[in-house]
């Protein structure tokens, strides 16, 4: 993206959105203006034969706004104004974030201003509202955004007024959620929209203003509507990783919110909310870095046991020979070196919650002892004779498939049933991409404060990379990247790509592997990328009927050989050049009798290049 003017005039903004374009006006045709209203309209496909409508690659639905109004009214009546508002704001946010993704991917080379203003056109195309820009300033280099827009014919106002008549509070909740989601999705920084005038309160039209969270000052009220659940007495929050074993109890910083608006995140929060008041065992599953510890901690904090201890043990971090005494404690003289009696984690968690992380790493012997403790609700210290009756809620987490471990004879089935009463799966970050901008914003603020280094925001190409990256290390990887970014950036500067990536990632071509859409191909093994420009002539030849003297199979072999050559033997990179997945490339090679040597040079590629979803 090219350097953008900090401020564009109202007329210019209006021209660019097409909002004030009338019949007979010259149509702005320059590529620099894309995506124009007609470009966006071209993305809408009706496919009545198979019952689907598409906006680019996203399925849409044409629904009577009156029926949406009925749903809205029932939500308000059932849940109360405030909760209904939160729900609708988040639904709007998700929709705005998806549209931002669409624009980023469909017009990767569009200039900054048209990219931002495309949201106003999409909102109009989707039949929600007509948007007229009043003022618009954007400067990604300083992390600055300001937008003021008028909304005409707002659908939500129509329905709200139809149901309740005029009121005293603005009612365009989904729409402000949409604007927040769209702009946040592009900025990678929380930009909050507020409706300062609304037709529902008697104005002729609605007026909304968007600013960054920093510029607004106190945004707790806005955040309340963006967050999933009001965990009573606690803000919702992902805390930076805590030394689990060392501290014994996870402190968890209650001042920071658990961040997320994606449906996957909301589903997990919903389950957490349901099970928290009970005594049921909970098993968190999910890849490393998805926040299992944080969820476990939150489960405790919203449970009736919140005043009692929360004790965490990372089973993988305790040597096998010590795990039993660590969990159950030791009596004096139980073994050499046990000169004093010591309480174990179970005892220290009495009345509260015991969190066993990486439960899959326990040996079968330890599993047996744990099972006994769970079945009988009592423990015996190592070397002791008396049994202690304990009331402890046990929650566990694993990043391995315990059912597969059971089949392989590595995990006790009876213990699995004890632990797996209420499983909660935490999705990997790449499956909750809508949350990435919120997390980026959250970690930016957190680490700026922690390291005393004010940072203005993210450079556009850094945003693009982060939003499309596969994040094999999940939230923790994002968190580390942002922390590294904050530390490497000059005070007051913006975080750019070299600040985020490690040397070896740069060397391994993570940058080069960015496709035109900014999406790292290895992140989506199923997605077939268009072939890059360098290989098209051959592909064109392949497509030509009757190309003399060359059989398609030969062309394929030649293409593959060329790509592997060019990628210096790195199969993942070669697959990207060919626009196919690594798995497909491996299959083709196998078919052709060129099985890739195990541990060949592809292993030297970046972890990002090889650790995508298999
Ligand atoms: Zn309104």
C-alpha cells in the first residue's frame, strides 16, 4: 500500500465511497480507487438453483428485515436491553470483521483509503444502511484513525422504532458493531464506533464516530458490549503466561480481559460458564498456546470456590520420580532427603481447585495413583499411613488426543472417564481469526505499558501478515511476536514486519511466502493458491488443447521439478510455488516414484512453514 494522505476532504471521501455519486457523475475508473461500489457489487452472486447466495466466498442470506426485527425484539424482551445489545453488537462485529477479511483478500493491492471506505459500501450493499462520510483521517504510521459518518435509512432504527417507538438511547447496535469490527479488522488495533445521534432518539439520521480505544479514553462501556460474558466480579482476560510450577498457584491478572468475539471463542466461554458452578471435572483440550491455563484459572475464578486456593501443576515439568510426592506430599523420612513432612498439591488445593496441565504426560503408575485419589476423594502422603479426606475439584488439560493414547495403551481409560466428564475444546487461533485484531490491540497495550515503551500501532503490512499467519504456536506465539515487536520498535514508532519476526523466520522466507492476499499458504492446506506469475506460461501451455509433443503428465513433472529446484529442495516452499498443498505435492512425488527422503531439506525450513495444520 502506498503512503496515504493523513486527511482527505469530505468531497473526496464522498467521491471515493460513491456515497454522493449521482447518475451522470464521472465514474472514478482508476485502479487506485478500487474497490469501487461496482467492484464490490460484482462479488455478489445469486445461486437460486442450489439455494445459496455468495458475497465473494462467503455465504449470505436474504432475510426480511421485519423478521430480523422480530428476532431482535424477542432478544430484548427475553434478555433485557443490555444483554441483547451486547449480543447484537458482537454479531455485527463478526460481520464487519468478515467483510474486512473479504476486502483484504479480494483487493490485496488496493490503496489504504479505498480499503477502509469499502466497508461503507459493503454495509450499503448488504442493505443495512447508507453511509455518508463527514470526516475521515487515517495514519497507520501513527496508529491514528478518526472517522465520522452519517447513516441514512438505518435498518435497525426502522425495526427498533417499529417495535418500541422513539426512545432515549441510540439503537443501531449491530451497525456500530459492524463498523468496529470492520475498521478494527483492517487496523489491527481496536477502533471503537459510537453512535452519537440516532434516528431512534428523534434525529433525522444517525451519526457515528470512530476512534482508537486510546483516543476515546474510557472504553469500558464499549468493551462490555464487545465481550462475551460478564463473569461476575471479574474482568475477562488472557493473562500473560505464568510460571505454573514455580508459583504453585496461578495469580492471573484480573485487570485484563479474556479477549474474543469469534463464535468459537464464545462457544468455549459459554461452556465454561455452564460448568463453573458445578463440581464436575473439566478436561480442556487444544493445541499448545491456545490458553488452556487461562481458561482453567477463569473457571476457578467464576466458581463458588473462588475464595479457596487454585493450585496448578504442569505434569510435564515434574520429573517422573517426584510427581507422586509433588501431588500427594511426603511424610518425614519417607525417602532419603525427606527430612521434613511436606504437603502435596492436593492438600494445598483443599476446598479449591487443582489444575493438572499436560495430563497426558503422566506415567501409568502416576495415573493409577491419581485415579485412586479421584475415586475415593482421599489421598495418602508418600511414606505415610493415614488417609486424608479432601474436597478438591480437579480440572485437567491436554494437547494430545487422550483417546488415541488410550488405544495405544499409554493412558488409562478409567482415568480418562473420570477426567473427561465435561470436555471443553479450545480452538486454535487460526480458527478464530476474528479475534486476532482484538488480541493484537490487547497485547500491544499490555506490553507497551509493561516495557514503558509507547508504540503507535502496526504498519499495514505487519497487520496483513498477522491477520493471515497460521500461528502454529497460537495465542502465545502472537503474544511473543507482539512483545518482540514492542521491544524492537522505537518509542512512538509503529511495529513493522522485521520487528515481529525472528531472524530465522525472515531467513526462511516467511516474508516471501506471503501470497498476494497476505495469507500464508501453509496456513490453509486445503486452499489451493493460484499459480504465481513465474509458472503461468507452462500452465498456459498445459491448458492449451493439442499442445504438440508434450503430455500433461510430463508438464506436471517438469513443473514439479522446476519448483523443487527453485525452492532449493524445500517441499513446502515448492508446494507454494505450484499453488498446491505440501501434502498434495508429496503425494504427486510418491505417485511418480520420487518419495521425498525423510528428514530431507524441507526440515530446514521455518517452523512456520512446516508446522501448519496437518
Ligand atoms: Zn441509529
